[in-house]
């Protein structure tokens, strides 16, 4: 009997690659590199969303239980973060790609802190990475690793997953805040000397 792992692995690989690219986006110092990497990330994100939709549709078009049906059942956990990707992340990536394009005239043009702060926004990287993490249980189960985990392991696994997601979210938020503070213009102090208060 064939395993539906062959259908799940390409989907998971696309989301894992997207999460990896999103992680390195704010580290790019040049606008042209930021535009190219954002373009690749946008393509991977749209491909991942397309695959998440294609598997359930393929299962619906066939009669009886098939490999596509079993693979689609494993995608249920990734549906919520993928919906957030479709609603928010894609729009932010398009704006980031367009913003970097206006500055990518020369290869050495530095990427401003404002663009890097937008690339580090939690709603860019976090939903992509959470979607990739949500596919891990389906891939592990399809690969046969689920038989080693009994029902007693469900609670600890959920707790660890929640802690990992929280840690990733805090990391994205801290990096975004740091870059956003650098993007703010410095306050210009008044050239007039401060008057002494006479009481």
C-alpha cells in the first residue's frame, strides 16, 4: 500500500523553504537583494497556498478514499495559519517587493531600515513558519513516526509546540521593533540654550 507521504513532502518542503527565506529577509542590506528574495518568497508562498488547496480538491474529484484524501486530512492543522498567510502575509510581501523595487536601481543601494522593519514584521515570517510547523505532525504520521507516540504524548507535544510558536513570535516582534526604532528620524534638539527658571 502506497503512503501519502509522497504527496505531503512537496507541500511541506515549499512551506519550510518559505519559512527559511522569511527568516533571512530582514538581514539583507541591499535593496536589490531584498527585492529578489521577496520575489522568490512571494512565489513560494503562492505555490504553498496553491498546493494546500489542490490536495483537498483532488480528493473531492475522486471516488472513494485515495492518497489525496489521506494527505488532505493531514493538512487540516495547517489551514488556520495558511489562511492568515493568504489574508495578511501575501499583501505585505507584495508591498515589500514594490517598495524594494523603487530603490533597487543600483546593486549597491542600501535597504533602508524601514524596509527591513517591514520585512521583519511578525505577520510576514510568523504565519509562514507556523504553517511549516503545523505540517510536521502530518509528515511524521505519514512517515510512520506516529506509531511511537501514544495518546499520552499528545499533551506534552501540544505544550512544546505552543512554546515554540510563542518563542518565534516574540523573536519576530523584538527584531521588528529594533529595526523600526532605527528607521525613526532622530529628534533635532533646539539650538537655543535652555532658559533658567526663576522662581
